[in-house]
C-alpha cells in the first residue's frame, strides 16, 4: 500500500441484503490477503425501499466486524446531516444538491443520484492520498458459482493492481473487467438474442439451434434474458449487433479513483452516467486504465422490465453518444470538460439520435423476422401450444417496447436532450466549489 494511503470502499445497495453480504465478505477476504495488517473502511449506502431489507442491511453492517475492514452504514439520516453542513457553507448550492443527490430509500432506482451522494461523502471522509473504490453490491472479489458456472477470480490481486495504478492526487480512474452476467442494458441482451435468431433462422439447420435462443427470449418482458460472459474482454468498438455505441473498457461497477478525480465533476442524472463521467475525466488518454485481473458481476435475476425503464436506458445511450461525438475533434492537450462546455452543440445530439433510431429500426426488422417465423404453420409443431403462445406474446412485447422508444425519440424536441447535457456542463463549476468545501472540512 502506498505510504499514507487508506483504502476506502463505497457500496450502493437497494433491497439486496444477501447480495450485499457476499460483496462485503469478498472485500474483507481480499483486503486481508492483499494488504496484511492494514485496515480498510467500507461505507454502505442503503437505498432500500423495503423495510425488511433495510432492517437486514442495518443488522448486517452492525455485525460485520473484521480486523481488516471497518463497515459503516450510511442512510438518509446520515446523508441529510452532511448535506446540511454543505448547504450551511454554500446556501446557493441547495437547489443543485437537492436536484442531483437522491433521497435514500425513496422513489425509483436512480444510480446517478445515488452515486453523487457517494462522491460527496467520499470527499468528506477521505484524504488526497486515499484510494477510493466504488463497487456495485452485485460485484464479488471472490470465486463463486453463478448460473451453474464456476467463476474464478483473485480479488487480492485486483486490489493490489488498483493500488499500484492509481497515483495519489491524480485525476485518474482504474477499473476492472468482469465475468459473470454481461453488464448491458435491456436492449443489449435483446439485440444479442435477436441477432442470433436472425442468423439461425436464415438456414434450415440453424432452426433446430434456434430453440435454445428462443427459450432464453421467451420470458421477456417479465424476466430479463441473461447473457453469461466467461471472459472479461469488453468491446471498445461498435457492438457486434450494431448498437453503434463505443463502449469504455471500464465502468462505475468496479472503479478505483482519487479525491482529485471525484472533485472534477459529478454524474449527470441519466442512464450511462458512469460512462459519461469517465469520458470527461482528465486530459490525457491514460486517465482511464483497466487492470489485468477480473472481478465477478453476479446480480440476482431481474424481473418486470417496464417500457419506461427501456426508454430511460435508450435515452442514456443517446446522451452518452452525443458526448462522444462532441469529443471526437478535441485536441489532445484540451481538457475534455472545457472542450464540451465550449463546443457541445445541438448537432451532436441530432446525430446521436439519428444513429440510435436507425439502430432501433434494425431491431424492429429482426423482430419482423421472428414474427414471420412464428406465423408459419409448418413451424408450430416445434413447440407446445403454450410455448408458441408465449413466443407470440414476447414478439408483441418486443415490437411494442421498441416502437415506444422510437416514437419518443422521434417526437421529442432535440432541445430536450441538448438542454440536459448543456445544463450539466454548466453545473460542473458549482460541483467543484461544493467539493472544495467538503475537502476542507
């Protein structure tokens, strides 16, 4: 461990005490092996809306006593205390903080608002030398079995690599690839399955193989199809199935950074908030790095995918793509945030929207192929009547969800999307002033 450095973990959780416990245990074991004799700190931010889950998390944090890891629970009570302190020091920031920081335990899931709370608290409790590691509660640093697959990782090695790569006082972020469930949006999973189905239904021999793919798709929208990745190789170019999104190699699910980085800018209140935050960090390309060691992403099954959530995720992709377009012609020596503040335009959003709508229309074409296949009387013998009915229902749901998203993106004024990001860029100056106050506490 670097001299004078304390290792601090920040975990966001919501209604998943068992998943959280697995994450905390994996941190404790990995810290013990990676840095013998040193004590780390773990801060759990509970956004649970279910009283029983919240009580379990409170009890869990109270009983988790490790020589190498001190666990602290942050609820809305603690959050309001430190926000009150910040507002007392900067009354003009009250509206900004209320808008960009989530009320813990209330409302719908809001990763960006919750992550902004963790950034503020991390700044208040850390020094410039500390290593700050942000984890989702479904990340594990220990070997485990998930969905019938034995997933093996070395959490101690991952922590040692993060410590070595993250220089104190530098605005850098170091992340890990992860094996387990592919951490994509709903349409990522659907796009992958529809691409497979299109290929399999294109020739007679492939129809037999299409059965398992169709079975995986059959539960939508009640159950999200699961895609297991046994390799952490993440694409940093356009997706194989044509989503048109250039993906970063790392994400906010397992991210090591510094106080200098979190003081730079906050998360925008949208989906893909971590990708946008990473895209804007630093000036040089080496501000973002990926360690060689993987971690595990092992969430419980996700149920009841609502059209609004599908739309929310698509909107986040549009905003992220617009930021990437704005940065395309940035000179290497030009600060990313300053460049966007000066050069971000409506055209960047318009191009991102057009690309996204075109991709969604390609998905609709793949759904049409599935629908025609299901209408073929000669194919109906491949399934029991109830299975055939479920597949027809799935195809109808897919078409409805995708058309809903296309209609929204087509009919919503470009200014709606542009204003979201331009206001975000403008607010970064206030964020930095707030973080200066937090740093000096």
